[in-house]
């Protein structure tokens, strides 16, 4: 009896031209992915009315653009969100990015009565979600019944921010988004800047986590509750 451990098989293999075609296809897919990654992560979506919400860490130029949007649009309040400042807050007259941005808005001539501050709890992770929870609580404590939210942020942070704000606020809110340019690199060729690569690739990974792995209840965080207003 012949006990063989191997046997001959016939089949088709790629030729040199076939390998070239496959490599060309992979390169084309990669180029398409790179070209569309930044636009995917920085969407623009309605509503663009109601409450203008500014993430407190945005730069001065972006804040000026956000303020212009507020002044020319249909908004009832401008709300600053953010976390406590971890370095140097003992030297500053404010202790959070939300308070700092509210002060910047006042210095730009905004009526203090139109500004609302929502500061999240200090944490190592899930800071955007905690900022959104702070916004939810601030709206409830001030008796604000408006349900249209226009979120202003910078760069590729937008898609993740919108997702997490929607999770924190709940389905009764409509969360729109505007993503202003990041001053550290050219969005059109972000891959040519070290800062652009770090931020865009990092945000893609963070968005994937937020979309598929982040569940507030499983991680000991509050979940959205229906408003009683």
C-alpha cells in the first residue's frame, strides 16, 4: 500500500502581467482610500440652526468663523463644551477649555447672556462623549427645549464628534456638523504633513472604535435619557 503524504495538483497562477494588474488595482484602491479619508472624517451635515455648539479646544481662527456663523445664522445660544485644563490651570482665570472659549467669545464682543458653558468631567478616555453629556445636562438645567444642535469642530474630528454627541443627547436631538480646517496642515494633502498623518489616521482609528466598540452602558458611562421638557 502506497502511503503518500503529498500529491500533485494542477491549477492556474498569475502571470507577470496578472501580478502587475493586481498590484495596480491595490494601488488604485489605496489611493482612493487616502483621497477620500479626510472628507469622510470631516462631513458637513444639517441642521445648521438652533443651538450653535463649539468644541472648546478649536483654534482662534476657527472660533472667529464659528462666531460669524452664529451672528449670521438662526441661533438662540452659542454653547462652549470642553474638559478641564490639566496643565497650568492654576495660572489662568479659568479651569476648563469650555470656560476659556467662553471668555474668548466675550473678548470678541459676544453678549455674555448668549453664551452657555458645558464642562465635562475630567477623565482619561471618552472625553468627547463626556463633553456631550455635560451639554445634555446644561440644556436640562437651563430649561432649554431646542432640539437642533449645530456642532462646530476642526479637521477630521467631526464624524466622531457628531456620532458621540448624538449618542449622548439621544434620538430626540438632531445633531448637525461643520468641520473647519485644521491650521496645522493642508486638508487636501494631509498625507504630506506629519501632523496631518497623525491626526487623520488617529481619528480614523478612533472613529472605528466609537462606531463599533464604544457602548456607554458597558463602560460605566451614562446613556442618553428622554428629556422631560
